[in-house]
């Protein structure tokens, strides 16, 4: 489908939960967040039927995000439901990797094609500090398990302050080279402050080429990460929400005061 600026919209990012098993400093406050009530979170049937309609409208690429998608109960069931929709040519997931060693094989069996794993440093203490308690060993094991399960290419999302020449970024790049991983550098963003930039080594953040819509855990279709507009599928139905989101897609992002990265899969 084409938006008002003739951009070809074929990519849907589905945030399946606002919950996470880490507390990264740039993403969540230490005390956690006001969680969405369970009854307000879309069921797997609702997500699947929305995706089916989105695919019929022209979506071909689907990414499952969070929060942390692997903390949602029985996530492999959702993967297999989405994988069985005719027309999904690319099905991927963005994860912090903490539970990936446990899930990689069953995700691949369910039809997941590939994963992006967040990794900002290779320094164990620093990882523990940034994530407020995470153990990097779990993530490294998860990456290995993803490769063994064929969830490739495994891509690494590395958040940087300003430049890929920072020490942590350089060590992540070296680790990527050694292990055959695609590393992409993402500058730390600020939704409310409107600070975003192009992803080094990947897509995203380039408004003129933007091809995406988002679905939040409570069923709001968002036309843009840096925009307050959103359309509720439970109230207006999937088709209308997609149509309105397409019409509301801005030429370029500005600010988003309605969401945090933890509930929009930023
Ligand atoms: S800011 Fe909005 S329009 Fe620009 S690339 Fe991000 S999602 Fe697309």
C-alpha cells in the first residue's frame, strides 16, 4: 500500500507486550512502568486476525517486538499463527536475547526466520549496569543458539551515544565480525524530545524511505514512531485503523508523547 507521500508501506512491527526482564537505563525507569492491564492486551487471536488483514492490504514483512517478546507466555504459538498466514514473506523478532537460548529452536520450528538481538557492550560489568542486573552470558548463549537454530542472519542492535567509534561499539563490531553477525548501530533516541537518526548499517530512521506501521500491545495502530497519532483496532476495526494510520503517516517524524520504547518496540 502507498501512503500520501508515495512510500510503499509493507512492514508491520507488532509489540506483543510492554513487559521486560531487563531495565535498560535508556528505556525504562528503575521502578518499572505502569503496566498495561492484562485484559487490555490483545490476544494472539486478535493479533493474528489483525495481521491477516494487514497482509491482505500489502504488508509482507512482520517483526515481533516488545517490551521483551520472549516474556509473553507461549510466544511460539503466536509465531506459528503468524507464520501460517499466506503472504508473510519475512517474519522476524527483536529480543534482548536473555531467554533466547531456551527458545531459539522452538521459535525456528514455529516458523520464525531470523532475530535481531540487542547488545550495547561486551563488558560484563557495564552490561550489568546498563540493563540494571542483566547477565551478558545469557545473551551470548542466546546468540549462539539462534545461529545454531538457523535464525539467520542474526543481527545485533547496538545502541550508541553518538558514534560507532565508541569503545563499546568497536568491541561489539569486532565480536560481530568474529561470529558472522550483522551489527547495526542505533543512536540513543528520545521519543518526547524528537531525537532520532538513521540506523548505521541498517534500515530505519530514514523518513523518506519509511515503510512501516506499528501495532501496540493494546491494539493501537501507530503510523510513525515519532508521532502521537494512533488508531484503536478494538474500536474501529483493523481495516479502518490501517486506513487511517496510512492517511495519518507523517512525511517525517517529530515527537511522541504517548509511548515509551517499552510499549512500541522502538
Ligand atoms: S520517524 Fe516516523 S516516518 Fe521517520 S522513519 Fe521513523 S517511523 Fe518512519
